[in-house]
């Protein structure tokens, strides 16, 4: 049996796909709060976030916003951590693509929120998996732990995704 789809079906599907807009990054920029600094040789007072330790935030605002901290980290690493995950084929991208196509063909039970969560995971998971390398030993000592791109967790927490449907 040969299954052939007409040109109008392809145009209709392409129109539905093009009707979505994706944004990933720091979507609501806030002031980056300074971490609580512990005296030298004192056990750091840490909390847990995203499966590991982070320093507590103080009530003192820093000199930068969360978005500026993200840009500074990308310059320092010479890696665009918002685009690089999309240049590789991995399970997160396959899950996102599969679920997004389910949403496009209007399969019952699909939601835009799930697509946003999968898109967000594409950017966040390489950070969680430490794919961008370890901290310098001096940085790890000053923080009290070795989780690259984590200090207080503010930047990671603000990495969000937004999916909007245009024209509806």
C-alpha cells in the first residue's frame, strides 16, 4: 500500500508549525542578589537546589542583573549556552520534537506548558550534567562545592522557555 499526502495537507501542517514562536533564556530579568559570604575556614551554610548544593542569597543586591550574569558566563566560557544544546541531537530534543508535533496535529491531551518544560530542559540539562566543565579549584573552594554555573541558583532558575501561538 502506498500512502500519499496531498500538497494542501503539507501546507496546512507547515502553517500550524509556523504559527508557534519559541523564546528561551532569561525572560524576566531581575537584580542578581549577592551570595551570603562565609568567613574563611568556616563550613559554608548551603542549601539544596536542582539536585545539588548552592549558596544562600543575601538581601544585598549585586551590581548586575541575572541576564548580565548569564552573558558574562557565556563570554567567559566562549559558549552560547542558549544555542549550543540545539546544535546537537539528543534525547531532550527528540522528546521536544515528538511532543511539539503532537501539539501541532492537535492530539488530545497535549499542552503548551509541557512543550515549554521540554524546551527549558534542553537548555538546563547540559548545565545540570556539568557538560561545560568543572569549576576552577579556587572557585570551588570559595563556594564550598563544585557545580559549574551554579552559585546561588538564580541564573539557572531564571532560564525559562515561553511558547506562544501566533494569530489565535
